[in-house]
């Protein structure tokens, strides 16, 4: 959630204090790294060892297939609406993703 919040704040703070762009970018990168580690652990704990190789391969394939789609959509948004809305949407998408994984984690913890 903090990564998405940092990205949204980059857009808001950029005209006021340009140095905050660097600070928020570093914060965003830090939280994305943590999120990637948590996601890998979630995947490894959610599936049996015998299926783990297949699951990781499928996950990597899906991620790699989404890169050109995301690039196209990002380019479309920037071209038609500007860079600010594109960056805000990226931050909001990360917030939604973080909330989704938080809900999954809390459900799993209760079970």
C-alpha cells in the first residue's frame, strides 16, 4: 500500500517540492521490493512442492504476457490524458493490489 501511496504523492508533490519526487520514488522502490518478496513467499506457502515449479512458470508467463499490454495501455493513457493521470492510475493499481493481498493474507490467517 505504501508503494502505491508514494507514487500518487509523487504526482501531487512534484510541482511543490521537486526533491520529494526522488524521496517518494525511493520509497516506492523499497516497498515494491518488499511486496515482491511477500508475493514469492505467499506462492511458495500456498502450493505443494510438487507443483511449485509449474506454478512459478505459469506466474512468470502471465507476468511476461502482461508487460506489452501494460505498455500499450500506459502509452494510450499518457497520449490521451497525460502523464499525471497515468502515474496516479499506477499508484491506485498498486494500492488495490496491496489491499487484495492483505485481504487474502487475513483470510488465510483466520483459517
